[in-house]
């Protein structure tokens, strides 16, 4: 969320003829942005429309897909009654949440230019666009594409809080005319304007693209063109999209281009052709089930801090993953974790710039685990030298790494095989990979299999108490073995909502459950807002596309309490289900109520009690088990999303995610927990967790006040103690009572495949995290106590002086692990 100056265009004037004036400090990013912006110029030089565009000689001709019979394309989301409302929009009675592009004049006939109609479907209704608005939650939209081939001649401009959803039963194609011009991406997720990116990339939250074919094959191979431009942040996803690009000699096409942001999650993508299947540069992302065919380079990683790739399949490319950006003297890729994947018929699997003497010293950290090679002569190449030989036959890399290792002491400068994680069987699929399951879209169910929350009497209007109606709808759906569709809205609840086993619930562009009132306001007697199962209840639930929030002072609110004991063979699932605490319309925890107060010393006596907004965000309780959480962001707001200047606010929420399940068995895929008081992730007396990439940020106000203020200590919850306010190192005095990013106590088999634990601020000032200042935002951020079989791959910290503490001892000083802005340890492992 914090915007990084070093990636902000310095001279930010962009237009079709002046793209060359945009500069980025990372040369690789500069080069890519320039080459992509070159599209503007290129297309204005293109000799104009071919009257019969599908006969253009250069690309592989692509015929419009034959239309299958209408009934086989039926999809419930298209057919269901559309009655979602934006409760806090100025005109909720007229504002349209659901938009079918055909209602806006798009033809999808493979001939007509649908650009204007699609853009109108996205923008109508006074929505938050890149040229006019920083961010907003009051103009949400689902923009739905029925089956068809939608021809476009300019970019589809994505807006804030938008889900672009195609029919998953008959994927709509978005195909560019050969004359396509004037934009970065067939879908531009963050359009450049006069001052650089329209939306600050690290503030682009809550949006999705799913179920499309993105087709650039009519565009000449030699033209640089991008399928989707996607500089985004947390709670964003691209799912189930096929990219069709030219694979002609010399192709300049690329499927996805990201140059900034703080993501994020993607899954189930297939890329055909291209110079680069995808070009990725962002702080961190988790990506799962991406398949590449016939690209020159499947993935060109231009920069990152940490990245987790799982279930990647690379076929018939020249290079699989190129992370050598910047070269050995200025590597711009911090770290990559690449697991459960395969590379076939590709001369070089992974290309790095890491090697003896490469700079920064820990940049280019790489961990590979369980990767099958099939005719990949060079598995890993570092600075042109073979670091790990491949094979013209078949082999499996059990585990290999390069970078600094702490086992648990270090640093050791490692390059070579490592002992793979001893994976608990309960976390695995039959093929030995960690279990994975994509978000269900229920495309096989007719509309009659759904119950609507609004049709069941819940209002979602943000004012009426919907507790009873929403609870009744949940029971009704379960009783009829149907799926509950929670039409977009803000469902105010004054008592706990209970989700019994067997429930399947799906929201509409993040329908919100909003707690309020006294029931949730006792800081000594916490109550769940949403309770999934009761203690010792067994069974499974599925839940997707929703948000749980609080309104006003809610000192005892636990947003999610997960009690269910689900079998590891069919775990419960949360997909794109998020927490949002404060900072949005309807929360009553905005700039007006919760301004920052850095210049006043905050004490128990003067602390703004009205802004104590939650007790805990997610609790995985003692008898719970078997939860798969994918793309879940538990966010305590650091700024007001409705404010045009994204002004910071101070909101207090006690604890982030607490896992104290005795039998564990949890998958946390692409999760992030931010800005809580005591800790972000705490694993206590638990086991068997697969997590990656995890990401945290320490509360920006700390240490003004320090933790635990304003939350009383609960021994029963394994709350941490904060015995000293500061620690010293030489002449440095460093806050030592900031919340923990990650705390693992009395636990085993906590397996973390990629972690970014960031502490950017000290009392709202970033001086403490500026490079060269000694990483003095907080003394420690990650501790392990009395735990075994703990592995963390690619730990990246910011602003933290001592990176790891084991049983009270500091084991990893930041200055030994410098990696540009972050500090990186490729492998941390407890001794037993
Ligand atoms: C596409 O836009 C170009 C101008 O950029 C125009 O010349 C051409 O006629 C348009 N083609 C179609 C099919 O709309
Ligand atoms: C691809 O194009 C380059 C430059 O035009 C040429 O040198 C090379 O031989 C071509 N390769 C193939 C396989 O056609
Ligand atoms: C991976 O993605 C492809 C393409 O969307 C999909 O067909 C396949 O089912 C996905 N695999 C898994 C394990 O989800
Ligand atoms: C491999 O990729 C090359 C270049 O894109 C292409 O010409 C060839 O047909 C591909 N082979 C297969 C088996 O797809
Ligand atoms: C917080 O920072 C401000 C300056 O921005 C300073 O005046 C104040 O004393 C600081 N408070 C604490 C508790 O560090
Ligand atoms: C703190 O110590 C370092 C070396 O240990 C020294 O370079 C620096 O000048 C000192 N700073 C102050 C303010 O004394």
C-alpha cells in the first residue's frame, strides 16, 4: 500500500507522442515501460486498417470460435435476478452494480468494434476511473461478458472495484483488430495519465478478471502488444484466462505486463506464444497453475522482493523463468520460490544473474522444490554459467537453492541442492504436490440451484439489521442443498452470523457483512462476527468473493472464527474472502473519525477509543482443521479509501490471524495480514501449515503507541508480551514493542514458501526504513519459540533490525543480508 518513490515515474508526462519522457529508476522497468508505451507510436505508424482484418498476412489467422448451442453456455450468474445494491453510493436506488456488456451495445459477433460499448459498461454510473479518482468502494461493478467474440480497437479501461467476468462455460474472446491502437493492454488495469499511473499501483485493491480468451494474434508479430496491463495490489486476481499471442519468429507480444504494485494472486492461466508469456515486476505475488507454450521467454521477472510460483508448466520455450534482470552488478529481482512445477523442451529452465560477487549480495535468491525437467539441458544458469545441469531426458529437482541460509544460524552463502521440506502427507495431493483447488464458480449448476440473500429478505442496504434475514438465508440454502448468492450490498449484523457445515456461499463483487453494536464491543469478551462451524462440528464449507467488516467501535469483534473440523481430503475453502477494518464508506472509521495523531504522544488516557475497531481478525480455533484459504487479505486500513488524497488514518485492531488448531492442516495461498496491534500471523500450539507467499505490514502508528496498547493481555490466546519499549544497537535506539509480523510458538511443520514482513513506518515516518538508515523501524518482527520443523523460504524484511529470533536469541542481523530495499534470507530452518 505504501507507494514507493523509486518506482514512481520521475518525469511523469505520458501521451501518445511523449512516452519517452517517463523514467523509472530501475533500468529494466524503464526499458519495459518504454517498449510497451512504444505501442502508442507504433500503431499510429501502422499502415491503417486492413479492410478484411482476418486476412492480415502476418499473424496466424484465427477464425472466430464457432458458437456452441445456446443452452450449453447457460451460466447462473448471467441468468440470476440482478439486484445487488451499492449501499453507500449517493444513489443506491439507481446505481447499477451488475452490467452485462450486451446491454450496453456490445455485439460479441467477431466483426463489430465493441470497444466503446464495453468501456461504457465499465464506466457508466459515475464510477471511479483512473483519470478522476484515487480509489473508492461506493461504485462497485460486475461487468459480465456473455459468450462471444468481442473485437476491440483500443484498450478496455478497467476501473476501481471492478470484476470483469466472462462466461466460464463458453469463454468469451476479447480480440484486438490489427489496427488496435492507443493503449497499454487489451485490458488496461491501470491506465497511464498525465501524472503516471492513474491509480497508485499499491492502492489498487479488490478487483478481478476471470474467464476470458485474450487474443492478440491479428496484430502483427513485430508489434509490441500486451494482453493485460496489471499493476495492482492486494485482493486482486486474474483467474482462468487464456492468452493467444503470435509465436512467429520475432514476436513482440506479451500476455500480462506488471511493472509496479503490491499484489496479489493469479491462477489457472494459459499462455500461447509471445516474446514473453508474462512480464512481472511488483513487490510480491503468488501465482498458481500457469501454463506456457511456445514463448521465447515464458516469464520475464523484471523486479520483485518475493514471489511464489506453484504448479507452473513451461513448454517449448527458449528460457523458462528469466530472473537475471539488471545483471550481476545490479540485480533487480529479490527472490523467487518456484515449486511443484514442470519445464519441458526448453534449453534453459531458469536464468539468473546470481553468482559469486553478484550485487546486491542476496538479490537473486532462489528456491526450487519438486520441479520436473523434461529435455531441459540447463536447469539453472547463473551469469551464463551452468549453476545446475539439466538433462535431455527427464529428472526431478528435489530441492535446490541459492542465497543466504540460516539453519538456524548463518549466514551461509549457499548455492546447490538443499534438503527438501519433509512434507506432511495430509497437506498433499495424490501426485505429491501441495493440495490446490481453484475458486469454484459453480458453472455446472443451473440458476435454480441458487438462493438469493436479497430475495430471502436480507436488505444489504447498510442500515437495516440483517442478522436474522441473512442467517435464515444461510439455513435455507443449506436445507435445500443450494448455493447462497449474497447479492452485492452491505449486510449490517448485530449478532454472530453462523455458517454451518455444508454451506456454499458466493458474493457479488465482495458483498460485505458489517458488524455493529454492543454485542461486539466488549474488549474482555470477544464475539465472532462470522462463525464457521461450532467447536467439534465436522464437515466442509465453501465461501468466495465477500468481505467481513466492522462499523464504528467494535472492541470485541472477531471477524472470522473458524471452528470446523474439515477432512484434509476435502477441506473447507475461502477464496477471495477478505477482512476490511476501517477506511471505507459505512465503516464510520474514516478520516473524520480516525485521523492520525503523530505529533501527540498517544497514551492509554488519550487514545481515540472510538477507533478500536476489532479484537482479532481471523481465529482458527483449537478443534478446527482443514481450511484452504486462497487470496485472502486481512486488512486494517492505514488510509481512507474514499478520500481523494488517500489520507492516512489510525484504526486499532488487536490481533491478525491466530492459528491454534491442535491438528492444523491449513493452506494459506496468497494471503496477507496487515496493521494489527499485537501480531499479523501467530501460529501457536499448531502444526501442518503450508503458507506462501505470506505478507505483512506493521501498524504505521507504532510505536506511538507501542503494543499492546490498547488491548489487554490474554494468556489463553497466547498473546505476546512486550517487555521493553526499545532496544539498542551501538548508538541506535530502536522500537522493540511493535507488533510481530510472524510469530511461531510451540508448533511444528509450519512451512512458509515465501514471506514479506514489512515495517515501513515509525510513528508515520518512513525515515526508519530508508536504505542505509540501519533498518530501525522495529527491532524484531519474526520469532520462533520452542518449535520444530519450521522452514521459511525467501524471507524478505523491511525496516527490521534483527530479521529472525529463535528462542529469545537474535540469529539474523539485517546488515548481513542486504538486498537493495529489502533484506533477504533464502532459507531459514530450525535445527530439528
Ligand atoms: C481502428 O482505429 C483506427 C484508428 O486508430 C481506425 O483507422 C480504424 O478504422 C479502426 N478500425 C475499426 C475496425 O474500427
Ligand atoms: C528468425 O529471424 C531472425 C532475424 O530475422 C533470423 O536470423 C532467424 O534465422 C529466424 N529464425 C527462424 C527459425 O526462422
Ligand atoms: C489449471 O488451469 C487450467 C486452465 O484454466 C484448468 O483447466 C485446470 O483445471 C487447472 N488445474 C487445476 C489443478 O486447478
Ligand atoms: C515450439 O515452438 C516453436 C517456436 O514458437 C514452434 O515453431 C513449434 O511449432 C513449437 N513446437 C511445438 C511442438 O509446439
Ligand atoms: C511522533 O513524531 C512526531 C513528529 O512527526 C513527534 O513530534 C512526536 O514526538 C513523535 N511521537 C512519538 C511518541 O514518537
Ligand atoms: C553511530 O555509530 C556509527 C558507527 O558505529 C557512526 O558512524 C555514526 O556517526 C554514529 N552516529 C552518531 C549520531 O553518533
